[in-house]
C-alpha cells in the first residue's frame, strides 16, 4: 500500500485504520532536508491540530521507520501527487500527478 498524504497516512496508522506493516512507502508533498526540518514539520502539524501533541514520540518513531518519498524535493517544487478520493493507493499507476 502506498500513502500519498503524510499527515493523513500517519493518522491512519496511529489510529489503527492501517497497519504499519501494510505500508510500502508514503509519498509526501512536504519537503524536509534534515532532522530539524522534519521536527519543524511535526511541530507545525501539531500546532495546526493535524496531529495530537501526545503522539509526538510515536510520530517520530513512525517517520524513522517508514520510507518517505519527497518528489517535490527530488523532482521540482510543482511535482506532487494530487489527493483525489483516498490517501492510499495500491500502486503508483493510480496516482494523478501535478506535473
């Protein structure tokens, strides 16, 4: 299973809607280049109410274990998956890209 929304996919795993072992990787439109930028992203998502602050450590642990792909960082700022119906797909063939 491939995730195409970092925040939604992490929530799905944390709340038991998706099993971590079923996740191949997550593609995100977020961009972070180092641990501090990732920490800033976690903090912003908590401050914005997307993630709960009591899950900070489980979120960090998940992000360290999961493969996170960042096409905007690697291929250009406008290259990212469009979220249509679900934040989970079975293959990249199902993804509509904003390129």
